[in-house]
């Protein structure tokens, strides 16, 4: 994305962990849209993943977006955004909140905002240079695929549990503590969503703990 406020381009590479919460939610929302009665000849409803949008001269890429467009024959009106979702993994919660507030400022008619915070037991660190882990991966012929990488795990072949660290060649690569879900909603007659609100009628918070 390019942020015109600070004239900075930010390039992000989503990780598999970062994508999981919204990959699951996408299936649920698409099913809900399929079950919702509406005239598909006049309305186009879509769930988008990592689709760039223009927000007040800045190009941003939400993790999830639901758009509605009116269809007039072979032409479409500009999209109306129904839901925006963002997931934070290995980055500060405040960064995601500020990004979501920018969406709301640009699209005050948003009906739903979803924020997912993935919390790790401890912040990720790369293997130390010249450590056994560093030496092993430095000397292999090619970058392993995800399957090849996970096959190096001592518990390879057994079901993975997020309550336990992903430890390969003596190094902890990922250890998730919990996944927090925040959802804000508004009624059509109300003003824009307020992310600072904890009113139970407009906001819900739930935690998926990996210790259960």
C-alpha cells in the first residue's frame, strides 16, 4: 500500500497464519450470502480477499471486504462496501486500529468492521547467525516448501496443535497464545462505526484460546 499522509510505500507478505482467521470467515460469509434472498440480476455481492481499495487518495489492502454493486444491464455502479476486516499478526494492534479508522473515515456507511488480533507467546526472532539452526538452513540446497519444512518437525505426521510451539531444528518458529476477535456493527440510521465504543449493542469481543 502507499500512504500519502507520510509518503511511504509499505510492502507486506501475508503469512499462512495471518490468513487463516479470514479464510474460515470467508466460507461462512459466502454461505450466508448464498442463503440471503436478493435479486442477483440487479445486485452483485462479493467477498474479496486482499483486494486493493482507494481510501482518500491512499491505496489500502484490507484482508477481507464485502462489496455490493447495482447492476444495470451490462454496466455496474460504484461499489458500496458492507464489511471490512483486518488481521494483525506480528504487528502492533494500534497500527490496525488506525488503518480501520481510515477505512471508516473513507467509507462512513460501512455496516460491519472485523478486527482479528493474533497474539504470540513471545515475539518471533530469526535463528541466530552461526547457530545450529542457522547452519542447517544455510547449507541446504534450496528453500524448502511448507510441507518439507514441517516434515523436519520432531512430531511430523501428528496433528499440529497451536497450543504447542512449532519447533524445528531447535528453533521456535511460531507459538500462538490466543486469537482475539473484535466486531463492530451499526444500524443504517446511525452514524459511522466508532472503534472506541465497547457498547454491547454495537461491539462484541471474543477470544479463541489455544490452551483449551
